[in-house]
C-alpha cells in the first residue's frame, strides 16, 4: 500500500485510478474530435483543451470515488463495478452540465458530453476487464513473510486471501513450540539462516504475528533484514493499514503511544477544517432550508408531536451538547428508557422511515456544525446513557472523544448501521483509526464516500 497523507491506499486502486484518469482525458479528446469532424471545424491543438479535459476527468473521477467505484466490492465483482460506473459517469456528466450552465461558458457542449459519456463508460469498463485483473494479480502485491503460526497468523492468512488485499503471504514461520494453527508453517529450528531465507523468497515485508513476544523475537535477524531494506511490521500496524481500523483485540496503550498518529501538529489542519465547516454548514443550511421546512410540516401532519427534537450527545473532550434533528419516531418511543434503533423499528413513523433512508433527518444538525459543537466529519456523537456503559465495556472508548464529533465519519462509510455491543466495538475501531490518522485528505475521502452511503441506503436505519 501507498501512504498518502497518513492514509493507506492499495497499489491496485491507485494504479487503476491513474489508468482511469488517462482514459477519461482520452475520452474527452476523442469526443471533441468526433464532434469537430461532424460540424466541420478545425480540431486545433490538444494543449488548448487540456484544462477542459482535466476538468472533465476530475469531475468524473470525483463521482466515481463518491459512489464507491474503487471499493472492495467493485474490485472483486465486474457486475457490481459496471453498475456503479454507470451511475458515477451519469452523475459526473450532469454535474459538468450544471457547472457549464452556471459559468455561462461553452467548454462542455452537450453533444460533446454525450459522446464523452459513452466513450468513458466503454473505456472504463474495458480498463477493468483488461487491467483490473492484472493489477489484482500477486505480481502487484507485497510479498510478506509471517513470523508466527497461531491465531494472529491465521487472521493474516484470511486477510491475504481477499481479492482486494495488497499483499500475498509467501510463508509462515513457527517461532514457538506451541501447536500451529497454520499447518504449513515452517518451524524456526528448520531454518539455518533466517536472513538468507528471506532473501531467497524475495520478501519485501516481515510481519510479527506472535502471540507472545517474550524470548521469541529474533532480534539479530530482524535487524539484518531491516538494514537490508526489508520492512518489519508488527501485527497491529499491519491490520490497521490493511483494514483501515485499529484492532482492539491486539492493541495496548504502549502501541497507541509509540505508533505514528495523534499528531500534535494539527493547528493548520484544524483551522482549515473549521473554516470549511462554517462555509459548508452556512451554505447547506441556506440551500436546504426549504427542504427542512417542507419535511417539518410533513412530520407534523404524519404523527402527533413536535417536528424537531433535541437530544443530549457527548462531544469533544466528553462535553455534552444538544443535537437537533427532524423527528422520525413516535413521541412515546423511549417511555421505557433510552435504546438503540433496531432494524424495521416499529417506533419509526411513516415519514420518519423515508427521511432516515435519505438522511434528511440529519440536515438540522448543520446548525450544530455552524456553532462549532460538531464538524461535518468525525465520530458520530453518542448519547451519555450509552457512553457511560460503552466506556466500561470497550477499551479506549474515551479516546474517540479527542476529536470533534461529526455528521458523517469513517465508521459510517465503512460499517453498516448496528446497535449491538459488537457493532459498537467495530465502529470504535474505525473511529480510533480516524482520530489517529486525521488529515483533511481523509476528510475529503469520507465526504465523497458519504454520497455512496446515501445513494445506496447503506447503513440507514
């Protein structure tokens, strides 16, 4: 994987994206030449159209990221990828037409956009048929040697078997006398020179998947590998990089303290984040006010009770604040006390079911963003009643409150809605990853992928 602004991106995804950019520029150029030939005008120099083609490619690529074209399901299923490509290119063309209308320019003719749309879809699908399979091959993955043969090694094996993973495991070495979970593991005693063994296999990374490190770390060998250019990584860091979450089963306070992340140099990023929050929330409130008012009236007509409701939530540094949402449940929904929302929850009203699916009930929360109590991106703020219980049951739960809560977040775009303790644990792992690796770049990825969640109703309940 390549680490870009503290966030890991698989080589296959990055290379596929670069090919897509080149093909989108080519589609824009072919569309222009086709239309120019039809109406009999001079084609002109390519350099004069470069910025228009770059804008065309950027808009389509943004739409592709937003609808999940580069997600794991798209990389493993051609049918899934094609469906999302059609949606992404269509949305991109609509957005380009709207931009051209607002700017009153003639950079994107309707006829050229139509040709560009058809060519883009054809080339992008062809790219996935020809290049996608090659990029997914083991030749483009890191060659990993696993030191360990227990449950952790087995977890890495299962992760390495996934089509979208960025590594291939070339061997396992049992470092202790305990029974091996991974049966094909080679006993350490059977290898005379571990450094030479790594060189012969062409290993680019060694992962320590030991259940107990005491008296089992081959420090001299690891030092020689490191100085020879082989990456040496611990199990928790490898899981974080490959899954985009912090593994609560294996991390400890010392790993969180000494690993990269939770950088103090965030003054500029935090200021930029706050400026974006103010501008975006003010704009969104202005644009969606008619929608909020309309559905407030519908909520009022659909069931007895107020159109809006306030609910106490836990925010930055554990401070509480009131969040405002459009009411989607009956007024007697919690007469028996606070409880998580369930699938097909009978407490949800008819209008409430719809506004939850399309996330309209979340729109009034932009007022909390404008006031500075929330951000657009961050861990979802939880209710104090639940926080108290979760802090007792889940390790490091309080650390998620070290960043400002958000309307959308890394957990929301990666994990479906869940209301059990195990779901809370899974979401916490994503929240900790966000708190540890926050950058504006990661915020941008989350905002773009939030559109995918809304379009496909992923996680809505």
